[in-house]
C-alpha cells in the first residue's frame, strides 16, 4: 500500500485521468473530491462490497436455476 500525506487543497493523481483532492478536514473526517471519467465507477468501500455480494448472489441463483432446468430436460 502506498501511503501519502496531503494537506488541505492538495491533490493526488492516479494515472492521467483521476485526481483526488482534499477538500475539507473537520475533526476525524476528511472530505475528498474525486475527478474521474464518467465511465469509471466510484463507490465507498462498503457500498462496493455490497454490490459485489448482490452480484454474486444473482449469478449463483441464475447458475442454480440453469442447472435445475438442465436436469429437468435431461430426465
């Protein structure tokens, strides 16, 4: 993991297209501004993990349903 120290209004660049700027620091919270192309999804980690979990559930359900249909047609 790369660890960088930034002050208020300073930024970090990721590649050519992504910039993360420190907007405010209030107590134990830091507000970040993220500039990135519209085709790049940006989520808080807990939301990202929730989306991944839902996608996994959906894909497993579809696979199980396909297996059941295959078994019905096979018999």
